[in-house]
C-alpha cells in the first residue's frame, strides 16, 4: 500500500490511521528518509494516536549525519517518550 502524503507526516490528510485501525495494527516499525523530518514527524503523529513505534536507526537517514543522530537522540530521551530506537538486526532477532 502506498500513502501519498501531502505534508511531512504520514498521518496528516491521509487515510493511514483508518487503514491501520481497520487492520488491527497497533505497532509500527519506521524506516525511510529523512530521519529528522518525515520519519520523526510520522513517529510523533503515530504516538499521539496511540500507536507503539520503533524507529530502525540503520534503515533511516538524513541529509546530515548530525541531524540523523540528533533525531535518534530525541526519540531515546526520557525513556523513549514517543517510541524506541533499534537496529534492523535486533528487530529481526526479536521476530525470529
């Protein structure tokens, strides 16, 4: 499924939340670009809507490494206030 988003986050002015809820999806794995804008915005929007989120640090990227690292740090602050950060290897191990 492809979500054509008009803004930075994937939930704004899209049917993403309806699609996820209809399918009973409550946990999201976030990947893509850019870590510090689109991925981060989507993660925050998802958290506000009650979804549990994990951002895969090795499956995201930014135009600047410092921005990427700062975005990851923001997710990890305060015990993961709006999600968690993991690697793809850790996720695959947990699923296996």
